[in-house]
C-alpha cells in the first residue's frame, strides 16, 4: 500500500453488511472536537465494533514510514445525505497521551454524486469498497452529496505519539 493511492478494501456485499450493521445502532450527530459542532460537521455517525480489524490493520501496517501497532475501536461509520459535510480538519490531536492517531483510512461503502473526499493536494471520488490511507495530521474534508447518500467507514492506525 501507498499513501494517497486508492485500493479495493471491501466487496460490495461486505459494504452492504457494514451499512446494515450500522442501521442496528443509534445514529448520532457528527462529533468534531469532542462535541457536536455543525460549523465543522453536520452528518450522522455510528460507532461499530467491527469483527475483522485485520481488514484495516493489514494495509495500515504495510506503510513502513509509520509504526502502527493497533487500530482504534470502535470503527466510525459515517452517513452523509444531501448538504451534509465534514469541513477541513485533522484526525491527529495535540495531546499528552502516549498514543496517537498516525494514519487515517477511509473507505466508501456507498458512493453518491458530489460526495468527494479531499486533502489539500488530492481529491478522491472513491467507488464502493475503495479506500485510501492518509497521514492523520493532514487536513482533509468530506464534501456533501449532490443527491443520494454516501456511507463511509473510517479507521485510525494508532502508535506512539510523535508529538512527545
């Protein structure tokens, strides 16, 4: 695997199953900075205890410049409907904990027109089951669908906090 290079992570059947599993959970307002902040994010999220963490860990651990040792759980499943977004943000926070998010993996479970995942230097119109890995300290955003619903799953590769 390479950073910023899309790859197929899930089959369409696996994507449909993750969405179905999310429907069985309680839908929450998107959280940004530990609280609901519609100026940053207004989509819905679900927190899923995913059984096959290896699906996330294997590609993230193959990126040798980052020492990912575990995957943060639960996994975040995001639902974006028309006009729902997640503005520019980073997934790595400045903190004094010994561990930190090193890599962010996002995978489209269901695509929708206009629902693009972006970094400052890259734009990804990921198809069903496609994923991309970025460093967690890179600014990124999810644009709103023009129509339909975009579903995505995000996992974070954790390791020793590089800011300590």
